[in-house]
C-alpha cells in the first residue's frame, strides 16, 4: 500500500484479509500516513539511546 507520492514509502498487508477489512485497513493507513517515520531524522524527540542498537562482533572471527 503506497503511503503518499513516494513509491518507496509503503507498507505490505496480508493477502488473506477479507476484502472489506483490506479496504478499511488501506483507508486507515492512508489517512494516517503522516504518522509514519521513514528515517531517524523524521523521529524528532526520540532519544537515540532508545532507538539505536549495537551488535557485539568479534573482529577476529570471519563473517559467514
């Protein structure tokens, strides 16, 4: 479901939804498209300590 003019900004919904539920969900997503954040820059006020994660990687081990 595209949310806005940028085709890369969209969400996927399940194919098993009944037609009425699918239509209602699409309408709800489009009505609330301004609530979605697509980058960290769009999430003003969010503490990076909460939103960021780090992987513990041993540099002596080769990648798989």
